[in-house]
């Protein structure tokens, strides 16, 4: 069965391409299932990186840096989690260009629940959905976040500048 051609206006550009088979929810499911079954070779992390948007890869990549980030205290609950599910009534869309949805994760690290927001966007010219960001929304209090955060090299966070404060 041939792919159907579809045309969409994304970021004020008219794009015509083969209709993507995967929805935004499919991409989140693929990444979550991969992270849940991550193995000693980090194949799950590799799949999550593969489905990240180019902008995400610029900010968090290259892959070795992305892998270290996923293993930090904020994101490690996604790895080999006991279970995960979409949180009902949390879908937000902007036209057919941006999509976000929350995911609840039962951590195998500490047996607690965490909620993450996945934000995706359509990519040009493929029209595929890719993940722009994953944000921890609920599960760690601010003191835990501050005390447990590490930089991408697994070291402590430090002040970079005071004017402006960063």
C-alpha cells in the first residue's frame, strides 16, 4: 500500500511529504518503552536520543552527553521504570505543529511516582514528530532537586556567572 501524500503548513511553511505513520503519542510510547527496557548497552537511551528533535540534540547532545544527562537524578526514574502511563487530560496541542503530554512513571529506583512532561514538534521537511524536551513536573521536591542535581559531567552544579546570575 503506497504512502499517502499530505501537505501541512508548519512554522508558516507549506510542506508536502509522505504522511508520517507515527503520531506524537506513538513517539512518546516508543521512547518510554525503550527507556523502560534499557539494558547494559544503553540501547533504550540510544533509541530515545534517535527520536529527539535536532534542536534537542543540539542542546543535550552529542549522544555521550545525552546519556549522562538521562542517568542523572532528575531523569534516572525513566530508566527501567516499573511501569508508566499517560496522565489523562494532559494533552496540549498548538495547531498540528506542537504537542505535549504528561507521563506518570513508577520508579524502580525508589518505588515513588514521578510525572514528566514530554514536548514534541513536527520536523521539517519530514513532518515526523520528535521530542523537544522532557521535564520533571512532580515527584521530587525542590530541595531534593537542588541537592541531587549534577552537571553533564556528573559533578556538582556551580554558579557560572553573577552578572547576570546563571
